[in-house]
C-alpha cells in the first residue's frame, strides 16, 4: 500500500514548514519519531508520499536514482494526521 500526503494546504509549503532542509537522496531519519517523505512534481503539482522503510523506496521512486525529488524527515505524529491509512504498524511499530 502507498501512503500519499494530503494536507489542507499546499503540500510543498506544508513539508517545508516541518523540514526546512530536505535531502536530495533518501536519508532515513535516525530519530524513530520521524518518517521519510518523498516529494516530486507531477502534472504541475507536488505529490508527496511516505516511505515507511528502505524496501519501500523502489515502490515509491522506481528503479535507478530518481532525480527531481526531495526527501523530507517529518514527525510521524504529523504524518498520521495528513495521510489516510497511515498508522504506527506501517513503520513496524505497535499502536500507542
């Protein structure tokens, strides 16, 4: 299953509010309270998706080294509020 972010505001501004220095490569957070989000331009709009674990990178980004993407480290608690069906079990955690 894929987990797309749908905040009430523009997705890129929402992501930048919580991570002002995104990465150009998928760097998973060392802090387990944060999750990795990939964002890219699609048909004139920004699409953002949670990448729950390293094996999910290929599903979200495809083969090879995807260019034109930014990777954000966002608090999981914030992600649960803007991403339908995302819950702690997706990250391999039990519900709190």
